């Protein structure tokens, strides 16, 4: 259900747009802790949630914030938490508990440079953390990566819908550019319908008590619980894969990039085409589940794939797993808050083309 | 023809409605059974079952949800006051309590309990202090007495190596967000009766709209302490109370009435 549209574009900062999108999606409670570069999200919620009579708490730490979210989610509330990289590390514990207890929540990670305190500049160096597990245990969390502020607005609503549909935390993986940039958006807000949950804690009034837990001391019980979780993840992998392609029809070299890196790549492929190189872009929107099958289907007709990230090379591993050596994979990444330029990406595409020409194909350096 | 004498029997002891009818996993002489019973009695007497959401913490007592017949959410270690905060903020009409041990509340969860108290969260905290990590095999806790031998203080707790026992309830009582703070014990029947009154007061204060109410309960771990059950009870009433004196530390809602015990009603 679309609850609000404005005909005229408005200038919105990414953090604030995502916050308002959550409010319009029916978010009942927000819990946060200040950290750059997502502080505006907390500030927006601090102003808006109380005026709407909804829950807002600035917690004592990221541990506090996400455990408040755990408690609120256990009652069936629609809950948002946001942070940035170091804070997400602290939240990893409760992510594991919430996955194990099957509690829905949306978590926005506006990534900054690491490791450690790193920097406050944009980065994509938490791809491993987001997609391969934050905390302990065999669990997965859907990860959605917006590449524009308008898309971030849409994905916030989608994340709430997905979280409730599958009883799981869902992560929006943005970066400092997505959080801090302002761009004109025609905000199309959506409020996912509320389905009766049937598991939420309301007090055992006229029904048997409900227990929400991740503890299953008997190995047989825990294995059965894990099998149930894995079956759920298989359904998500089957149904929820999202990606977007541009100029793929005749492409010989395709850039695989998400989020801010995809913005750079879009400029780069246009420049490459002006220089006579048939370039396209494959942009994963769900990082987990990763669009492996669609990328594998595309790969055999490409001369090369170039992966661009704001990291030392993380998503590139999933790309290599997807194409299984059928297509040469090149990588270009910048770290620490540095953003690759279109010229750098074009140069790597040209190198990929040259290295995969008939004469050079046997000795191509793949990285 | 036989004449039946009038039936003058009176039921004076029964399983409270909200205590489940199942065998306990707790060790012989452990205090959790008594404390679970007190909580179940009060929830039953105060008709709180239909509105209660309990927050279970990590340690032996995580299985409180198996014995109390109410809605329960399990919290990560130490985070129960934050989890309870989340429940409270979206369920203003619920009765919300945490059930935490001393390792959980006074070590790994100090930030969460202190800040929930500072915010004056309208929750009740049942803090069971047996001075040891029971579930993991009897290691030293921040509440362990000086000189006490545990598996991680084999020579006895020494202040110069491991610091001093932490009187966290006294610390919390300083905060204006804490409406009620008290310490009871389960070492003998009269102490159990006084502890039940403290818990009732704590629950009443939540229902009256007060801030955090916390009752620390000195309990036993005969296995972890290397004592028999009677020795452990005697140890609490003779030794532990010297470090952790019993009584009400603060009641900031003195004008608010306390509900009647069922025997007084």
C-alpha cells in the first residue's frame, strides 16, 4: 500500500530519507546510539517518533539498542535499529540471538572505513560481516544494498515486509555516501500490510504461554531447529534474489558493483562505451541471497568481469564462486574511505579487455 | 448410621496456578526453586498472569520459562534490562520483569542494569545473588565473598588480585530512577516471608507507575560452594549477610499503598 507520494522531487539526505521511510512503513519503535556517519538517522527518529507517539530510546550502547529491539520485536512490534560498522560489530551478538529466536527487525548499517575505529568516510568493507554472518551460529540474514536514496526509501519498506514474512532480521547495507549524500527524490513510501503473527508475546491471556528463545540444549532439538532455519533460508534464496542490469544486451565486459561503487561504475561504463568498449553493469541488490545463478547465466558470453568495491575485495569472492572460472574476474577496490574514480574503473576494464584478447588469454593476470 | 465430623480442614499450601507441574532441573538445595515459587505465588495472587511478559537471562535460571506459566523472552547474557526496556516501551500495559543471576546482572550486564535504572524503566528486577557462576561450573563472580574458594579462585578470592564484592543494589539505589531497592534472602522460612513482601512491594510499585523496582535475593549454590544444602542455607544467614546486609535500601514511593497478602485479605 502506498501511503504518500509527492509529485515534486524533494532534496533528501540519505540517512533522513531512510528514517522517514521507516516511519511511513509503520515502524513502531527505534533504538539507536550515536555514531558517524549515521547520526542523522538517530536524530530524525528522536524528533519524529515521540511526536507520533511511538517508541524511541537512545541507548547506552549498541548492545543496549539492539537488545531493546529484541524485546520490542518479541511483542510483535515493527522495529528499526541503525548503526555504522563498529556499532554493528557490537550488535552481532543480538543478531545471532534474534536469528535463532526468529525475531523480525530491520537494521541499517551505514558503513564506514575499518578495521577498528578506522575512519568516518564511506566504505564497503563490511560485506563479509553482513553476508557471511555477524555473530555465531549457522544463520543468514537478508542483506539489501541501495544504490540511490530513492531506492533506499523503497528498500526500507521492503525490508520490513521481508523481516515479517520470514521472521528474520534484515539488514540494509548502505555506506557513508548513501547516508550523507543529498539528492532529489520523489519519495514513494510504502506501508507493508500487517499480518497476524501468532507468536508474539502479549501476555498469556486466554491462551497457552509463548516462549521466544534460541536455547535448545538437547542436540536433537537444536539440529531440528537449525534444519527449520536452513529450510527458511533456502526459500529466501529461491524467492528473494534481486539485481539490476544496465547495457547487458551486447556487453563484452561487465562491471559487478553494488551501492556507491555501482554509481561510479555507471559513469565508467558510459565512458568506456564512448571509447568503443561494450561495457555493462550487473548490480546486486540482495547481497544475501547473492544473485549467483543469474550472474552465472550471464558470465559465459562475457569476455571478462570487473568487480569494483570500496574494499580490498570482498564481494569479488562471491562473484568468483558464481562464475566458477568460466569467465576471467578482475578486481578494483579502494579502501579507508577512498572512492574509486570512473577513470580508474575504465582503466581496469581496458586492462581486462587487453588481457583477455586472443593473444594474451593464456597469461592473463586475473587480479 | 455413622455421623461425619464437620470438615474443618483448610488448604494452607498448594502449587500456585502459575507454577508449572514439572520436575525441576535445579540442584538439591538451590534457591531458584523457592524464588520461582515466590514469583509464581505473587503473579497468581495479583492476577498478573494474563499481562506478564518475563525476560529470562543467561545462567541456571534461563529455564525459568519452563517453570513459570507465562509469556517469556530469552535475553542474551546480561542484556535482560535492555530487552525488558524494549518490551516496556511498546507494551505500556504489560507487567514486565527480568529474572537475573549475579554473573548476569553484576558482571556482563552492568551497563544494561545501570542505564535501565538511570532511565527509570518501569520494570521489576529479580536479582538472584548466589555469589558464583553456577551453570558454568562454579567460577568466581563479582559478588563472590573475599576468601571464598571457587574453581577460578582456588586459593580463595583475594582483593589484591580480584577486587572486592560489588554491592550493586546499593549502587543502583542511589539513582532517582530506582523507585524501590531491597535485599532479602531465602535462608530460612521467616526470611522467605520477608522476601516475598519485598517482591510484592516491587510488583506493586511497577503497577502504580513507579520506576525500576529491584529485589536482590541472597541465594545458595551448594554444589558450587562445596556444601550440603543445610550448610549452604546457614552460610547465607551467618556469613553472606555480613557482606550483603538485608533490608530495604530505598522506597521512593512510600505514599503508594502495598497490596494485601492473600492471607491478610
